[in-house]
């Protein structure tokens, strides 16, 4: 399992969604009730300490939901 690779992939998908919607970081920050600089940090390729609550706020601002999928194989 490569957590950093998964994190970067998630951030890339969120960036693409932001672009699709034509939203600025300031608009997202307003929706999330946070500072624009914090949104900039969230979209950076550096791993941040994003909480689940923050991730959900970001997804809400981008009008997306997170769906969980099972990875790997089951051990019996």
C-alpha cells in the first residue's frame, strides 16, 4: 500500500474537479469557512494533516462524495 501515492491521486482528482467547476481557492475557502491560504495548502502535493472533517468540507464545496472501495484480497 502506497499511502502517499493514493494521497497525491486524491488531491489531483480534487484539483480537476475544482477546475471543472471553475471555482477559485477563495470561493472554496468561503464555502468551507476557512482562509484561502488553507485551501492552497490542501491542494498542494505535500502531505498535510487534513482531517476527515476538512476533507468532507472540501468535497462538499466541490459537490462530490467519497465512495469507499475494498482494496487488496481477502485473507481466509
